[in-house]
């Protein structure tokens, strides 16, 4: 059997019929699934697959004529046999072909559909067992699955140690570094490098809009919290954006089309980017909300548009802080909250740094790496163990 172009152990879906017609192979399964597979694609994915890496080896300019495929046969075991012009044959896994026919190879197929939420859906972040997340694959799977679809998920009862954030990140994916480092600390300090490291209230925002591509997910782990105040607030940006689109169309237009310059203000860094507050992305790129007012530097739009741009931001803030969309929770030592940094708006109430300590450890991990970990865990035949990663 020709190696599949992936590392999954696919369920064996026997083919019902296969017919070669005009350079395409028309495939059908008993449940009605169908696939029209082009001869050169089949050539690439069988003859052209390197057995160890499972990657393609044929430069497009070296592809043969589409007539290179002479015949197709269904083997007794239900797999597909391809007969090539040089009398070479390739036997192709019908389960892998079925995955292509049913879109199981698409990026979000094993992740799940995004779920938009408001405060009516839950009053606290969806919560999982932090004490078991590094030892029980099912807990890590459930937590990451919720994080990827809802955009917000909490662990409760994890170790309240400085090291745990790094240990958890090692089980999830490579840390996305920033000017704050890899794993960073959020606490009130005498000489802060960010408003996050003060006791000030922070309005609903997303982190690092100063970057071409802001980090995908943010994770915050509470090591200590004896401070009064400082409750955390989160709102689903998908719901906020939809409310703006439906109820405030003029402001929605301004928020999605008028550009701003974003810049970090640091002695040792100068990151800048230009974009709208709500970047709708494209067909294959996600929504990105750029809403951190401490780093919004200046309008990058015609002077005539600036009054409506400011009015649109006022409306955006009111909706983002509306109790219908916002949930509030208090960090307890051992809590880890993960959220989609390009989608979920987060903030906090003010707290008194002199009345106790509020100390969080955090990091960023990009969408790609979190999705990859979840796909590997859900891949048929996967032996991934969270505690075995490094």
C-alpha cells in the first residue's frame, strides 16, 4: 500500500466504484460520498510521496502528461489501484481518499466550528481540571478544544508555581515570543514597562495590535492573588462585531475601514503597524481586533474621517463593556485562563497594589501551533502524551 500523505491511521472505507474518465477518477463510497480525483493529483499523492517524510517530491515542471494514468481498479480489500503508463501500480488507502471526499483534510475539520457566545451562555469561563491537564490526555484535549471553538477556556486547580506556565506551554506548542519575553510576569511594579504592570483598570482590548500578526492565543496563570479588586473581564469579539454590524452600521463601517497607526512605547523596542480597529481578514484569514488604546498612536486616515472614527470607537467601547456580552471572574491561585487574543476582548478592574499581591505568569502561542497540537491529539492512532513533551 502506498503511504498516505499524512501520519494518521484512517478508518478503512471500502470503495464502491471507481471509473477513469477524461483524466479524472470518479470515486464513490457506499454511503454516497463521492470524489473526482484528477490524475496528476493522484500521481503526486502516490508516486510522488516520499515514504518517511510523507511529503511530495515532484517539482510541478516535471509532472507527466495527464494521460499517464491508464486504468483504475478496486482491489478485493476495497482500496484503489492506479495503473500508470510505465506499468507501475499504486494502491491507495480508501480511508484517506474518503477523508478528502468528506473535507476531513480541511484546516478546521478536526478542530470544530467556532461558537459565538454572550453573557447569556455562561457567567464563568468554561472550566477544566488543571490538576490533571499534564497527565490526562482527555483533559488537555477538552480544554484545547473549547479554547479553539469558544475562544475562551479555563483550568482550575493547577499548581500555583512559577514553573507551571512553561510546563503547560510545552504540552501545547512553541511559545510566541514578544518584547515581554517568552513566559512573562504580570504584576504591579514601581517602574512598569506596560499599563498591564500597574494597578490601573484596563478596558476591553486585545494584546499587541502593534504587530503585523498579533499572537493567536494568550494564556494567563495565577500564581498569587491577595489583592482587592482586579476582577477579569472577557467578551467574545465575534458577538461584539456582529452587534455593531447589525445595530450600528455606520460605526461598523468606520471601525472596519479606517486605519490607525499602532506603536508600542518602550525604551528598547519600536513595533508599529497600521490597520483598522476591526480587521475582518479575508476568506482564509481570521478576524483580528486591534483594540488596545494604550498603543493606538495616531489616525492614518483623511482628516474628514477622524470625527466619525472617534465616535465609532466610543460606540465600540460601549458595546464591548455591555453586560450582555461581558463576563467577569476573579483569578484564584492555580487558575489558567486561555483565550483567542485576536478574537476575545479582555480587561480588568483596578486593584490596590498596596493591599495585596496579584501575580500572573503568561505567554502567547500562535493559532497554528495550538491547532496543530489538537489535530495531532485527535489523529487516529495518535500516541501523544502531554506529560512526555519537552
